[in-house]
């Protein structure tokens, strides 16, 4: 056998009947929303257990980065935690809803007015006056007390779904939110933990402990006074643990926005069989990991619709 024939035979043996290298590793890259990061990491861990030939890299950086990376072809999947714009769709963004979560307002648990904050919560209008208009500048103004302590507002410095969702709830856009800009969900949570007079907003999986499902030490979630009676009634009190909040989101008790769907975005409907396989698994077998990771399952009919659109 000559050298060329031997080389060709070796190539055939390596490639196998499939036409691809028998032991070649397939890779999927994801970037984007902090909101989806813990869930995507869990999905990646479980999927690669049953598909050891696939490597999945997940990185956070905000919904804006995820969308930009996806459209630029830097990653196969962008993680986006807000509505997709018409402009983005025009550039080829193809979104698949994969789960739900919500954004919550957070304060330091050592706030001198924490008792009143817990009992009264804040109305949507009060939140708007704090985060958008700046007309409420002290905790006394927010709570109807004599407290003269200034409210220190923290927001996200990166383009993010949390900021868009929180601002949309208040009738505005992320750039309209006032306050000191801090990078990422962990950054805002840490800023609030470090400032007894601080207020911010976070995706729920960055303010609850994944083991105890209780709020992280140093942070308290601010209840939304939905009916505006300046008392947090029993039907408005569901923030004590993560399961209670996710159940309220699933049951429609927590307003939408800031409750919202979270998306995987590809540039056009993906024709990459490895990416297709992962997304289809996320919408089927992968849904069993949603609740334990602190998220909310999509309604069955929505999952069926997404699978139909994907060609399943």
C-alpha cells in the first residue's frame, strides 16, 4: 500500500461512517444575561453528562452583550432577559423563550427604616419617584414617616434585561433610571449590601441563597404594595423564600413586568445540529431542572409553540 492510500485509509478510520471525526468535540458557546446565567450553567452541566462529546461554554455580561455577541457570530446562543426589538429581529435575531423569572427591588437589611419597609412596602408610583423622577429622596418621603435619611439609588451600568424590565414596569427605559451605575447583578447586590441606605434591583437568583432559598445575608426584598393601601397584605407577601416568590410569579400574583420570559437567541433559526439538539433538550427534558434552580417553567402551550416553530 502506498503512502497516499495509507493516509486515506487512516482518514476514513478516524472519520467513521458519519463523515465527522469520531472523537471530535462539539462546542456551543453562550453569553449574555446575568438572569439566565445560573440556569444556563445548570443546563450545560446536565446536558454534557449525557452528551460527553459536547462542550458548552457559558459566560455572563448582560443581555446587551448576549445580543451583540450573537448577531456578530461570536457565540452560537445569546442569553437575553428582555423583549427582542424589531431592529434586532431585522438583523436576524431569532428568539426562543426557555424559562421565566423576575426582577425585584432590594434594600439593605440593616436600613434604619427596615421595619416600616417590610410592613408597608412601596407602591409602583413610589418606585417611579425614586428610580425615575427623583422626587422621593428620603426614606421618610417614601414611607410617609419623619425619616430624613437619604435614599441611595443603585442601577446597572451595563445594558441589561433587568434594567429594561424594571424600567418598563415604571413606564420608562433603562437609560431613564437614575442612580449610581454598577456592573452586573452581583455588583448591584454587593452595592446594596454595603450601603444601609441603598436601594437597587436584581434578578431573583442573585438575592436568594441557592441552598437555603432565603434572601442573602444583608439583603431584603422590597414588597410591592400592589393595591396601594400602604400595607403589605397576605396576598402581597410572598418574598420570604425563593419558592414562594417563583410560585407567585407562576400564578400571576407578581406583576409582569418585572416578571418576564427569558430567551435563547440565535442569528436566524439555527441549522447547527449540535445547537438545535441542545435547545430542543432545554425545552423538553431540561425543563425538569427549572424549578430546582430557582426559575419558573413556561406554560405547556408556550413550550409546544416554541418546539413547533423550531420544526419539532
